[in-house]
């Protein structure tokens, strides 16, 4: 499959590599598994001298033997060395200037020998200005990588010259990947993205499994719902490794959030964890593991003080897994796959509808950068207060302009009632209530009734459909 996007990241890595003609640079790259860290770096160093080292969890002597063998692919007379600091010194001394040294899953050194980090720090300090190399350390365990490089008590604190987090890709980029494998219908693309999100590896896997042109449920039967499915243990193995011994508590919380519970008290009730205890877990899921987003209504003047916060699972695949598989794990483990598929099909449009709101926000952000909206907004997000919710609100404090948006993922045309209700709900949003210019947008999967179109024309409501999404994607 063609390598898509990541142009900004590639340009930044190229910029740093150019600086290595003066001194070495030590770049840290983090991001969750399958997000494309390894492939990004491989694309970057494709036409440069490079050495790739994968750090497995094994005995130090065995690991050093393996690393020395890899080093010989670029440094012919590389000896077998039994001390890590000596190994690293020989590597830096003998690699040709401009070499990219890529150390993948760097955090695994912790499970090999903790003292390696001290060795690494001493050698890096000694050779930083003596050699001209670009050292890149990548890691999927974000919490551990943060501790290694951001904890002031750790030896490698402050040693990285650059640090980047590789985020999941946006829908517009995943749409291109799906088109590469024959999935070109915009509705089908949204189905796929709603489950697999912005993680490119899943789409590469779909191509490898021969799923080109396949609808989402046929694909799920291959990828998830059979005894030898390649993603059968994906979520459980990744999250169990991340959370360690406390994974049962974290799993209970993520299941509760995946089922639509977003407030601390309801998450605590659903997960069976006391409110006093759940604060710690939620904080870790937001700040350390980054599987949850903590959001407040977008119009809050002091969001850090707001008590209206809600929690949302930001990983589509894990959300799907907790909602439909972990919740029904007895059926899944015994192989009642058809039963589970039937359950998912009955609820699927509702599940996709929630993801459609996030895709719509991405769509409006892109329109915003292209100046395709009535004004340029500076903030966008959800809004709620007791009894009322609005899918999307975008604001600009300087011009006092505000956009209210509603998203409808349903198999019937959106009627005038949806437009009128949105305009009614806007009255309860107290952002610059007496001094603002209002705009409205409704995004509908199935289009609009004639009366809705007439009402929109009379009240300056923007109406967008999947065809508008398609036009936007076809003409970037």
C-alpha cells in the first residue's frame, strides 16, 4: 500500500537530519502501537545510511549479540561486545557521518537492564559534539517513554534534542488508504473508520488479508470474528501489557465509557469502582495512557475550572472492542461469532453516528483552514448543559461569531424539525448571548426534505451531505 500523508513529520525529520552535519541529534518518537512510527522512520531514512535496531525483551548478553549482528550490516568489523556502554561507543565512533540510528521500542531496555539508561546517558553526553549522527528512539509504551525522558530523576531526562508524538491519521487520509484497496464509497469508508480509526496498520492488514473492496461486516468476519482472526487478541494483549496488574480496573472503566457513560459518577457506578478511587484511574487514562479525552463544553471561559467535564474513549478500535467484544466475551471466547455480528448490526448505525460527529468536526476544521466557512473559528467542540446538547459549536472570540452544528446519521432525509430544534437549543448557549453573530450548519448522511431545504434557505442554515464530504476529499 502506498505511504500516505505524514508529510509534516517527514519534513521535520529531514530538517533535524540536516542539522546533524554540526552535531548529533537525539530524537524521541512516541505514539500508540500500529500508528505508523516504524514505517515513518523507514520512509525517512530510505535513501540515507542507516541502522535499525529492535529492542526485544531478552537477556542482556543475547540482546547485545543480536544488536552487534545488526550493526555489522553497516559496520563490517563490528565486534561482539558484552557491555552496553562499550557497544554504544563503538557504534557511534564507527558509523559514518549522517547515519540514522533507529532504536525501535526503546522502552524495552527497562526490561533488559535498567542500568542501560545510565550508560546511554553517559555515552550520549560524551559523543554529542564529537560525531554527526541522527539517533531516533521510538516507543509504543507512551507512559514508560515519558518516564524515561521526562522524569527529572531518570538518567535520560533532558537528553533528547527533539520529542514528537505521532498521532492517529485523520479521516481524509484514511479515505485515501481505503481507496487504495477498492473501498471508495464514502459511507463504507465512514463505516471502516468508525471501527479502525486513524491507525494505518489496520488498513494495511486489510489489504494483506485480501479484503479489497469488501464491506465492513464481511471484513470483520475475517479480521475479528473467527478462531484464527489476526486481530482476535489485539486489544486484550496491548492493553494488558500497558496496564499490568491493574488491568481489570482499567478494563472496567474503559468498558463503562465505551457504553456511553461519560461522567465520573456514572463511570464509577457502571465499573463498580468507588468515586474516591476512580479519580486516580481516570487521571492515568487521560494523562499517562491517553486512551481517554477529558472534555468540557467548548464555550467554557475557564475550562480548567469547569466542573462539567466528561470522559470519552478516543481510540475507535478499543471503543468497538469494549462495546461489543469485551462486554460479550463469553460468546466471543466460545465462538458464537454470528450471534455477536447480529448484535452489532442492530446497533451499528448508532455506533457510527457517534463517530460521524467526530468526522464532521474534522471536516469543518479542514474547511476552516481553507476559508470555506462564513468566518474563521478559533475553537470547536461539543457543548452541553443539563437537558441540552449540541453536537458541534465553533466560535471566534474576536469577531463574536458562533457556528452551531448538528450531525444526523440516519437512513432517512433530515426534516425541518432538526433545523428548528438546533436553532431553539442555540438560545441556551450563553456565550456572548447579547452580542454575537450566529450561523448554523446541519450535516446529514441521507440529505434533506424539501421543507428542510426551504427552511434552510430562509434562515441561512448551511446544509451538507455525504456528497459534500466526497467533493471535499476529491478536491483537496
